[in-house]
C-alpha cells in the first residue's frame, strides 16, 4: 500500500505516517513526536522513517527549508515525491477562518482535529490504524497529522466529503 510521511519540523519534530487504503481511502498508520538535537540526528531520523515504510510515495514537510531538504533528498532517493507546505496553506484548507488566528488558537484546533482524525482512522482501518496514544497529543504531532490530511486531499487520496469534520467552503 502507498504511504505518505508528513513532518512538522522543529527542535521537537512531529511525524505522521498515512497509508492509502484504496480509492478514496486513507488513514493514519502512526504518529509521534521526537526531539531532534542536531542536523545529523535529523538526517538519521529521515532515513529511518522512510526506510521503515518501503512504499513511501510522498513526503510533505512544514518548517525550515534547509532542514526540510534532508527529508527531500531522502524521499527522492526512494523515488518519492517531496512537497513543502506552509502552516497558512494547510490551515486555509482544513480550518475555518476564525480558527486560524491567533497561533495559539490554531494549535489548539490542530490538537482537537488531529484527535478526531486519529479516531476516524481507527474506525475505517481497524487494527491497521494508529494505536492509542500513551499520553496527550503534542501540538507538533497534531500538526503533522493535519499536514498529512492536507496532503491526502491534495494528492486525491481523500475527497473533502470524507474528512471527519466540516471544511471551509472555499478552502482558502
């Protein structure tokens, strides 16, 4: 099955892996947050995550372009498509206008919506979906879940009507 890796780059990096389950079907396989203390650690993380999922067809990254380039190179070596997205772009597609500002509101909405997406993934994918989290969902991980959802819409893996919450009418 085709796999997508969504990354929210930062000192704490959020990662969410999505799997395409067939036409009009995609779900969260795993998600996590990890501390990345150096460029070398980030490079190792990118290689490890992509190697762990051999059918990666796309990697989508939000954050520092220089750090994102490590993910891009690793993705390209595997023949995967590499995409960059800004928080403003994915939020304009997934959040209502009043939910996008201020940043603290957007982060809180991301956590709430990511939790919805994870629960929804479990209902459509059963045991193939992400396991129950061991603690509260961090905002970097929630952003990675939402970045992945945006990418699934962008790549045509999901239709807007399949998303488990209402999307803005215009998407922008």
